[in-house]
C-alpha cells in the first residue's frame, strides 16, 4: 500500500523508499506484573486479627528511566510483603511491607487494558497500583484475603512523535513551518524558540505526525547552560530525533568558535550523551538545512564523507567534546526550508521511519504476550493462576 503524504495545501508526493538501521534501545514504555501482599492469618481462639498485606506503589524518582527499570528488574515482577499472622504474643499481626517501583517523572500508569490509573508529573508523586489483602478477622472467619494482582504499563508521556534538535539559528523553526501547520517565531538571531512549538504533518490517508521545535541547544547544555535542562527534558518525550544543522556551519557569538556541520552534529550528540546517555540510542534522522546557500553542495559532500568515517575526523574536536558513540542516522536529508527543496522527501522519510518502528513495537508486544502465555502453561499445566506467572 502506498502512503501519499501531503502538506496542508494538498501537495502530493509519491512514497519514496528510505533505508533503515537497527533500532535503538531507548525505552518509552514497559509492562510490569504487580501484586499486593496477602493478609496474615487471624487467631480464632483469641479473636486475633492478621496484619494487612503491603501495597505496591509506583513512585516518581529523579534520574530514573524506564530502561533502568528494565535492566535492574529483568523479571519485571513486583510483589509487596505479606501481613503478619496473629499470635498469642501479638494478637494484631504486623502490616506487610509496601513495595515501591521507582519510575521517571512524566509517566502515565495504565492497566494492561488501557485504563489510566494515574500520572506522575513531579518528583515523589506516587500511584498505588496493587492493594494488599486484608488480614484474617472475626468477619472473615479469621481467613486472610490475597492481595490484588494485575499487569500494568508505564508509558512515558510524549509531547511529540518527532523532536527537532539543533543549535540556535540552524533553521529548525523555518523547517517546522515548511513541514507543518505551525507558525513559530522566526528571526535571524539565536534563541528564537524559548519553549516547544508543536506542529502537525498531515498525510493523504489522514495520518498526522506531531513535530516539536525544541529550544536551541548550546555547548554546555548538559550542565544547564542556556535553555539546558528545559530542552533536554523535552527530548526524552519524543519518539524520534531530527537533527538539524546548517550546511555551512554555525557560530553562536563572536567570542565562541566556529563549528562546521560535522562538528555541530558531534557536539549535539555529546550534549545528549552527557545529559542522559541512552538518548543517543533513539532513532534519528539528520537534516542538512540551508542548501540554497553558495557552495552548499560541496559542503554537503564533505559532511557525508565525514559522517561515514567519523573517527578519522574526530581530531577536529577537543577531546572532551568527542562523543563515546557516534550517531548513526537512518537518513541524511539535504533541504532548504527557505525554498522548500527536499522538504517533501523529508516528510516521506519521517513517516516511513515512524511506521517501521510502530510495526516492530507491535510485533515485540505480541511476542512478549505469546511467550508469557507459553511460559505460564509450561510452568503450570493445570492453568491455575496463570496471570501470576506472566
């Protein structure tokens, strides 16, 4: 099936094939099994009451990511403590220990079926996801109840499908205007964008892709220079990155060094890496803007050669500005936001990249659930409490 995208003025374009590389390991959603602790046994002959089972909470924590949860807890199972049994020495059993799941700020917690349980919008926000069982008492025949059990999902709330990443005045705002229905402030000076500007790319089949023009980075953003962390926290909330560089290079001010397009790419990569290393594993495309300028074609060829062999040209940068891992782009697309050159082809590559990832994510989710069901059946042939095994 061909997808024929169009701009808001219905400009038609034939779908063009784009090359793809292996997916990054940035995690923006994760599925977990949670169970509250069972209550403790009551003591019938003395009327003793068992302790309540512990609850399971998801708590917003600083510097936590979904990938860290996945790596630290590979089984993805969280079970709270059981309530203490009633005894002659302690007629009231002790309450079971709560279980806390650390999660990043900006997460929506949902049940497996999609029902929203709660949002974590600030550090230390907390959401109960599984309540513990009641302790045995006179009213229950001194028999305790089991804690609630379910699967939940933690989804990083995205502000856009695509985030534009670049130094100030790289032409991000002009590019957003050329691609979408957004009307950001545009001027020939740095720091035009002070907050994310969201635009929508419209396609013939009614597909919409949201694009965020994020505040321009400067060297030192990872230590909060310039817009610093205000920019970088938004980068986390986009599915893909769209690097935008000026084909002729960039100089922020008279006292700052001139940076070529290749240097700009590596410095942007380094800033992302220093802030949060896994950001550089997000799927990314590179836009080489301002192709209407003199000598642009020659500079583009030079940039492509440098990107193919980045190690050979890394001596152009100070040692502390060389990234640990050079960015691999799914596409390098030359454009001119001013004239419109290359913009339609860029839209096609964006659509293809996002669609490909969505397909792979659906396959992975289906396989996870399939593996879970098979594992549960093998572990428990009588199919008793299979959900707890998944």
